[in-house]
């Protein structure tokens, strides 16, 4: 099998926890297969403690820093990093998650298949140990994923492993708040991309109450409108379904965060403890 090279893309900004950032970076280099390149995009000014962590990690590991003068958000930050990538594949990782040691090995083993995007399941861990550990399982086959795409995000973004050329061909991520990845999968699906999810947990993510608080409110409702219009534009679903989903999702997003948390935990996740 041809040995594939890949670049790891991670973004960090002023609200990131420096301890989690350090652990996230270390989890990349503790993998059984290391990335050929690691590009860390610093999305605007960050606290001194975060700068210190980045400096320490940069002295220890081969990290390429991509600094942005102001905070532009995840989509535009990732798009700026995409321009620097020269490898055939890209791995995404978040700045507060733990990548398990065999993540990249597992994904690289599938690059000889006819896949364009490879993801996996995740384990959501509450750093405050209040909520139980929750598994977010994804549909597996390309057919299942594209059907799931009509209703929910079918790829866990922090597990994504995708072809550089294809991502660049659709112009990168759409700038939609907290939905840039969902929007990207829609653009790729329209282009005929082939998706696959590994039926294993390869990343431990930082979940908990803070996660659900970010999911609601007017800003999220406006972002949902933009996403649904993109799904319509990409011919993922017809107008009548877009309107129905937009109504239901807007109602859901405007619920109190405590109720949102209960719905996610009860309906959209599997408990393991």
C-alpha cells in the first residue's frame, strides 16, 4: 500500500483552556502514526498563558504556526490554513480533544479505498464529571451517511480525515457559525464525494453543559437558516423539507439550555457510564 502523507489542522482562539490545548497537541504526537505536518492556526490574540503553552509545544514538537491578526471564526481560520497544505490528505483535530493513539493509523489504512472523507465515532466527556460519558455514533456507509445528511451532521468534525484537493475544489468551509463542517459535507456531497465512518471511538471530546449552552440562542437560529438554505442549494433536500426542518430546529434552538441538554442526552447520545 502506498504510504500517504497528511497534514494535521488545528485552530485555537482566546477562549481555549490552555491545559486542554496542551493535552490536545500532545495527543497528536502520541499517536502511533504522526502527521507529516502540523499547522496550528492562532485565530486572533490569545492570553499569555495560552501563548506560553504554544511556545512550549512548538519547542518540543514540529508545529507550523499560522497566526491571524484578528479572530475570524473557525471556518475562515481553517480556510486560511488550507492554503498552506501540500499533502494529499488532511486530518482535523480540535484544540480541546484527545485523539486516541491509533486514530491516524486506522484512518490511513482506509486511504487505499475509494473514500474522500473518513470519520469515526466519538466519546463526549464532561470535564466537570457532572454528566455521564456519552457516545456519539455515526452512520457508516456512504449511502447511510448521505441519507443522514438530510437530517443531521453525519461526520464528527474533530475526527475528519479528508482529501486536500477535493476540499479546495469546493472553496473550503462555508462561513456558517458552528455549522461550517455540516455545510462542507453538503458541498462535497453535491460534488459526488464518497464518505465513510469507522465504527470505533477514535477521539475523546470535551462535552458537558458548556457544549449545550453554545447550541442555542438567536445566533444559532440565524446560522441554522443559512445552513438549511445551503442544503437546499446543494440539492440535499427539497424546499418543503427545508422549511419543516427550519421551523423545528429554530424552535429547538430557542429552548432553555437545560432542556436542550436533556434532549441531547436522552435522544441523541448513548450513555456508557
